[in-house]
C-alpha cells in the first residue's frame, strides 16, 4: 500500500509539472450531467449540449456512463463498436475506443466499466489515468453523462469534476429526487459548483418559478448556491428526433428545444470566459483523481 501511494504521489507531481511546463497545452474542463431520477431526458440533453459546444468551436469528448441504460449511440443512430469496457478488459487506448458522431463529436459508448475504474489493480488504474490525462490535452471539454443513481464509484468521479449540471423537470417527484442528489453530493463535497437546468417545461415562467423554489430550498437547508442556467421546452420535435435516431439540434435546428440548448451552451461558454482566470488555478480532473486514489 505504501508503494502504491508513493507511485501515485509521483504521478501527481509529474502531472503538475507537465501542466505547469507547457502553458499552451490544453487541460480539458470536466463536466458531469446528472439527474435525480431516470426519464428526464438527461442523455438526450448531454448529446445535444455536446453538439452545441462543438458547433461553437469547442472540441468535446462525451463519455456515456449511464450504466445499464447507456444509449448515446442509439440517440445518434450509430452502431456501438467499442465501449469503455474494452479499455479495462482488453487494454485498448482511449484513442482506439473513441468514436465519431455528428458534427465530428468524439464519444465513448457506455458499458459497465465505471465500477472497474475504482476496483482495478494499480497497473490498470495508472494506465486509465494516463489515458485520461492524454485526452485532457486534446479536448476543451470532457463531459460525463452519468446514470440516474449515485453509487460509491460515481460519487468519487463526481467529486473530481469541475462542475455538475443538475437536470430535472418541473414534476414534484423529479424535483424531490434532484434535491436528494444535490444534498448527497454536497454533503461529501460542498465545494463542487452546480448549475440547474429544467427540461420538458410547459413554459418558461413555470420553469423560472420552479427553479426559484429549488434554489431557495438549497440555500436554506444546504447553504448551497444553485445557479439557474436555463430551461428546455417540451417540444414534439425532440420525440420525433429520438424516433429517427437523430439529435434534435441537427434534425430541427430552429425548433424551440434546439434554440434553448444552443442558448444554454452560449451562456455556459460566456460564464467560462469570465471565470477562466480563477479556474486556471484549480486542480484538473486527473489531478483530483490522482489525489483521490492516493
């Protein structure tokens, strides 16, 4: 155990020196998208939000980690060639399992591999982290489409990302589950920033009122700020796009849902520009994971 900790500390130091020594090298911002329950449209949002970032000139890698319900490739109408499981079980590199989707979006299809990240032996773990570090240098954003529930393994990853999007609908059961997820994660890592997004809303005023109530509860009982990033209307074009296995942002770019996702992406990028100076001093996803394992 002492040898493992020493090796991880050495890898932390190498990672720090690598980032500091190459100021022009990218260090991808990490973002996790979660929901309190299934059925709120999380994977569909993750896919279309990632495409919106691509359209705005960013290079994105989308990880489908919705274990048991992985469907990013289905939403795009593509056939799964490799998944994250191939990395753990066959020793394939991330470059070998990354696939290309619409708008040249890079994505990794889902599988049952997330648990293995935190239970694999030291050699495999170090291989995974080195692969993730390499990917971080090649992308602007790494986005994790998480499962609806939170396990010990997913919690560890969530505590390592730079930011979390909490996606919910206006339905009471969805809001209750979203609050429970927010509470659980905040109790383990109260410094992780969240942003709230409401999906399938009947109108924007209802969404604003719902967001205000959830923000008030989060502030009162969790002492947690929950910025409201935006809402996506309940749009029939979304269902039609799912049936045709095409991202709605591409099938119907002028529909209300597409405009909303594009606006959310623009607002997100604008906020990132404002915080770039302070975020530059924050440890990266790889650095956090290294410390977590150490």
